[in-house]
C-alpha cells in the first residue's frame, strides 16, 4: 500500500492514477470526499480529513510501505507561515506515529535557502528541516521548479487586460516543468526500492524558459500570437492578487518569490542531466491546461 497526500491536486491526482495503473494498492488522502470519489471509482482506498490533524494523518499513513507528502496551500490564508508550520508538524508527527519508513516529499528548487524566496522560504525550507529530523526513515525530497500551471493561471488577467503579467523580469531564464513529469518522478520513487537514506532530486523540466517566451507559447495557444508579457510593479501585483482572492501576506510572498527568480536566487544547484531534465514541453500540455484556467 502506498499513501498519497493531496490526491485531488494537480500532482497528487496524477501520482495516484499512475500508481493504480502500475497495479499498486493506493490510499488517496484529501479534504473533500466528493473530490475523492473519482479516485475511489478508479480503485483507490480513500481517506478524507484535515491535513493539519496528525491523528487523522497517522491513521491514513499506518500500514503503508511508502507515503507521498506535501503541504496544502491556501492563497487566502491570513497567516501563511503559521498555517504551513501547523501542516508541516502534523505530517512529521504522523510519519513518526504511523511507523512509515519511506517518504517521498514534494518540495521545491531553492528549498535549501532559509529566507528571501517567498512561499518557498515560508513553507518548504522549514518543512525540509522537519523531515530531516526523522530517524530511521528513507526520505526523498523532490525539488521541481515552476509549474506550467503557474503561467496558465494568469489567463484571467490576460482576458481582462490583453497582456500576461507578473513580477518576474521578462528575460530571466527559469526552469519550468509539467506536473505530469513531477508526478511520474514521484510515482517512480514511491515504487522503487533501489534508493535509501536521504536523497534530494531536482526536477528541471525540458529547458529554461523566460516569461516572455512562455507568454508567446501561451499566446499562440489562445490565438493571440502577439500576446505580450508585462513586468508589473510590485505593489500593482500585490493589489491584483488581493483582488483575485489572495491575502495581503500571501500576495507579498508571491512578489518576493518573483524577485528571487529575477535575481537568480532560485536556480538549479546541479548541472542538467537526463535524470533531472524531464521530457514534457509547455507546447505539449498548454491546450490541456487552458480549460482548467477558464
């Protein structure tokens, strides 16, 4: 049995399905029973509950050969750091109490940096430190970079303003990745028995893209080949995000992460290899992602 947290999210749902396709018994964890129903129909055992409840998580983890963990993310959170700390502590407590001995955790590029990277430093850096405190557990930290979904998430602004916009400088190359490739790496690690100890694996996508290049790909897909990318002033971006439902705190973290990308702080730590360069291009998945953004 393999247990997957966040099984109704972009990555978790694909991990769950890939494990089921491989003939594995899977327990899918999520908050909403209705959202889990499709996975139950596909053959997964489901567990619905609060990811901040260590008792619930420990019960869901118990008896698993391996678990996939992550920290659910709410952009409307009034105190993002405190909420993420509570979730992270619940995960680590549940691993200890359940007796699980194999963990694959979704993290991020630059999670080794303690400050200045926005969401990453507020959430995933301290979570990696918590996970490192576990003893007797084989741990793999997956560090992907920016998801293609993050670019497509700008579609409401594109539709309203006629341009794509964010706070990352337009010509800074950024590794970008398809969530299907992140899921494939996670599923392979969960199924594999050829690794042990603590491992860190960066997932870098097929190539680096600038926001200007990614915007041209987006524009071609929506029939606007001349779509432009605009680097917004920080305060304008915060205002736009708050209007879209972010709290002021999470909007500020988004801007801080954008500044870190622009400054070259969030970068790969190793050279590209076949093991960390994943195959799916933005062009390959853009039309699949567009309906989800509408």
